[in-house]
C-alpha cells in the first residue's frame, strides 16, 4: 500500500460511509483504516474492517437516501486530523458531526472518534 | 487520587494554562494529566508533567496578560472529550482552538490534541 495524502484518506472515508454495495464499501474501508483501525462515537463502536462495514451498513439503513458530505477540513498536524461532515437528505442536513482521528504512516486512519454537534 | 468528573478536569486544565506560579501550575497539571500524559498541537509537543508545565510557561510568556477561557463543552462520550477555548486579552480573543483528549479511568487526561481555528 502506498502512502496517501490525508485529503485522499478523508475523501475515501466519506465515500465508504456513502457506499451501499458491501464489496465496494469493504474496498474503500481497506483504503481508509489500518487493519486494526477503529471507530467510536456516542452511539456506536466498531473495531476492524468487517465491524466498521457492518456499522456503516446499519447507519445507511437508518438513513436511507442520505449522504455524508465534507463540511470543513480536513485540518491535520503531526499524526492527527479533524474534519466536520453533514449527513444530508432531500430536506437538507439531518446531522452535523466532527470527527477526530489519528493517522498511520501510510496515511490511513488508526482510530476515529466522532462527536455530534448540537442541532 | 479519586475519580473526578470531566467538567472538573477541563476546568483544572484551563486553570493550569492560566496559572503563572510554577508550583501551583505543577499541582494543577498533576490533577489534569496522568503521569505519562501528553499534549500536541500544530506548534508544540510535550510529554509528562514537567514538559507540559514548561510549555505552558513559554506560552504565557508569549501572551502576557492573556487568559484561556472555555468557549464550549466539554462534550464527552466513552473515554473521549472535546471542548473549545478562547485565548483572551484586553482587546478580546486572539486565538480560538478546539482540544480533543482521551480520558483515563480516574478522570484525568491521557493525551490532548489541540487544533487552532482559522481566524
């Protein structure tokens, strides 16, 4: 795996959250997270690619027809990155969040923490 | 050391950043960070209480008469917390940042990452 920029990693991260096809989603997840990578937010936790893919699939079922879009960032320094996203449906954003992550040497994410902004 | 709430920890964190007396600052740092705790932002890195205290002292010399005040949060889930702060002088805020941290079982911070908001 070649080293990728953090911009590419975050774009791939959002693409994974939006990919409905499980096989394509797994491929995007593999380009986004290290093998032992994890995700943690106030409502969910997942460790490893399979668990992350299952979590994303469950969120997609909860919000059919919605898409995650980058709202600001990524803003990175050292091996840390933050960015904000909107979950957008036909009527506009239904959720706004900020994600913080640690980044591996190859540019993939080790550990992602999500926070939800107050509406 | 007894377990403290994250609100107390973050209040103590900001008090440490504002404490000019090195001995009192060290005491506040000991209540804020675990012994192996660290701090990392775009301009500085410090690991352990002594290095953190030296870093805070250097920032205080750079911004005499300024104070760090909590702007929002803390917002915590699992063992993670985020909050925003303003560095305020006589003419108002001169810097705005968001800090993200991992929290130990006793309520102290293990690892703090600071980001600066664009002015």
